[in-house]
C-alpha cells in the first residue's frame, strides 16, 4: 500500500497522474486529502486517517509519499506511524514560506516544536528524498543540506517543482519500499 499526500495545490491534475504512475509499484495507492489550510487539524486528521488505512491493509511494507507540503506531512506522519516515507521536493518550513497562503502558518512551527526532539535521528534512513534541481519554488540545495545526514537524496536533473513524471524514480521508490 502506498499512501499519497498531495501538496498545497490539492486540486492539481498532476496528483492523479502521480497516483497512476505509483500504481506500477503497488496497485493499492490511496490518496489522503487534507485541507492544507489548518495545520493542527490536518495533523490530527492525517494521524487518524493513516492509522485507519493501516488497519485496512495487510501490506507488510506500506509507505507514505508526499509532494511539497505533503512531503512535510509524510516525514512527520510517517515517523509517528513507523512508516517509511518518500519526500518529493518537500516543504520543510511552511511557517516561513507560506505566510499569506495559510490561515495559521505559525501552527507549523508549533507542530515542529512539539515533535520528538531530534526526530530525524530516530527516523534515520526511513525516508527517501527526491529533489528537483530545477525547482522554481524551493532552494533544494538547502533542503538537501538539511536532510542528507539522515536520508538518501536522489536528484532529478530536469523536472520542475511539481515533478510531473515519476517514471525514472519508480525503481528506486520500489526498492526503498521493499527493503
């Protein structure tokens, strides 16, 4: 089972396309949609929804995949549920770079402060990070610098932020899921 978390642009047709592509790895891909506007509510909802989906699956190695803002959630929700996660161009600091787009961006800082101290140390090697060199939204070199001590980083040399084509990354995602 693959749990898929969209980014801030929840209605993008690219989400359906990514889900379709991920079905080459696992036929059971489930979209977990969340509001993107209310972080504390989103966190509680996602924790409950992931717990429910895990109970409904017999997959011994489920993973959670998030794109952009979904990557922020996939890392944390995956950690809290003991799941491996794949972070695609993750937004590591929505409280800083989404002011004016979110109702309460400060809640992301509050969530980060309430998370397990040094959770990335405890989560070491349980996330795979895919970053676009041509990301027009984030400085992915800074993202790599922050995460590379903890997780494997894979670079996409051609695609933009939304990384519309996962095809070249499917083998590494599948290998990560199955190990």
